[in-house]
C-alpha cells in the first residue's frame, strides 16, 4: 500500500467521524429548540371558549380598525371585531372603536350561541368598551394582576381577523410602555408592542401570556398595507382593570389630572438645566388655578417621579397621572434650579375632552418612542 493510499484512508475515516458528529449536533440542537418552543395548543383549547366575535350594525362606520362592509340595505353597514368574557354573568370587554356608533351589537360565542349586547359604558381615551349579555355560567378570562410582563416574553392572540373566527397568532413582546398619541393629541395608554400578527377584526381580542392570563387587549397596528406588518399594540391589563371597574360602577371613566403642559428633554435642554442626561418631563406651562398650580408646581420644573414611579420620558407622566383617582394625594419628585425637591398635591379630575381649555392645557404627550 502506497503512502497516498494510507493518507486517503485516514482522511476518509476522519471525514466520516466529523459527518456523524455534525449530524448528532444538528439533531440535538433541533430537539433542544423544539423543547424550548411553547406548545400553544393546550392554551388555545382552554381559552378559546371565552373569546367572542362581535358584530355591529350602524348607519355609519367611522373606523377602519375592524372589518366592515355595506349590507345593501341603504346606508346600514356591518362591522366585525373581537372581545372576551370577563365575568360569567355576561360582561364582555372589547375596544371602543369596535362598537363606536353602533345601532346594534351582537356577541357570538365559539359554541355558536348569539346574544344581543347592551353597552354598559365606553371610554375613547383608553379605547375600551364594556358590554353585557343576558346569560349565566359563561366561561371567563382573567385580566393579569401581576403586571410583570417583560420584553421578549411569548404572547398569544385569539380573535377574528377579516372575519375568520377564532384565529390564533403568536409572537413576543417587542416593547413596553409605547406612547401612541391619539388624534386628539392625548396619551393615556402605555401600549404593549408585539410582533404578533394582528389584522382588522382582531380589535378587542385578548393577548395572553403563557399562563393563560390576559395581559393586554389588542387595539392598534402600524401598517402601510392594511394588514399586519409585525407592529401591533395592546392596551395593558392594568389599564383595563381600572377602566372596567369604573365603567361597571359609573358607566364613565374619570382620570387624574395635573393641569400642566409638558415637553420632552433633549441632550442640550437637559444640559442647560444641569442634568447629566435627558430624563423626566419638563413643565412648559401650568394652568392657573389647576391642581399643579395649587400644589406649587412651576414652569421649568422637571418631574422625575410620580408616586414613586420614575418618569423617564414626558409621555410617562400622563400614563401615571391618568391612573390616579381624582381627589387623592400624590407625591412628585422634581428638579428645580438644579436641586431635587418633593411636592405633595391633590390630583384633580381630567376635564371633559370637549372643553377647549382641557385640550389646550392638559398633560401633553411626548413623541412616539
């Protein structure tokens, strides 16, 4: 046997071993990956019975976030959205924009039962609405109470995109506390951003964590095509719990209000106030006679914390203030003339959005972040 033959056999043996090793590694990695991926099938089977399809009839459909079409019966139009049952005696949660302007609301369960729904109350600022159907012993879902959702966690959505009942989509949390000012330039919801495929018809449907808790209510998408582009936004359960409690008891929602106009701090502005980095909400204007004015807040103050919650961006302030019941005391940490100070004041009630003064001087949102 020549030296070349010996060398060839040695190379062949080594290549064969490496190939086997490579195959073993691929199989191991695939198995490990399969174990790490959650199995959503059990959750879907358990949770779907409490998710509902919502059909509305109205003379004018003003919103494009849910599926809508003409009926052929004059001006009457139909619209579809999603929702879910939160109490066994028939309370259903959905989006305000799903039922806005509706003349008739029908709730359909996944067992194909249908109920006419009564509107208990609706809140445009949070985009939530509470409905009631006459039924008992219905399956329910629970709004998460821990508020510990983190970026990167798996989440699951169930709804009726484009009228396709009980469709399931999954993804991860992309960001928390996302600021999305409304058309009225208001911002009272710290949205959960996900990459879950959400489309028209999903509006009002639940967003779940892997424990089966409702961590959010699907509300908005960013799109250039009319469909999902991997940017969807849900209303946090913490906001929904507050709104549901008020809608159930009063039919309307009241929010805390300071009576200030705030702006974002950039690097140069922060430096001019002696701050090491741009952080907090800069008070640009104080409404005379408002809660902040009475409490001693001055234009030029930089609010860095509200009731112990850090204010990193100007948009964080309305998120926190809006959750406080009017008339309660609140503590604000701020920077004034380069020094830290603490002020305690009584929070007022956010004026009705139709009052020009409230629109002009309320807590203004910062940029989308």
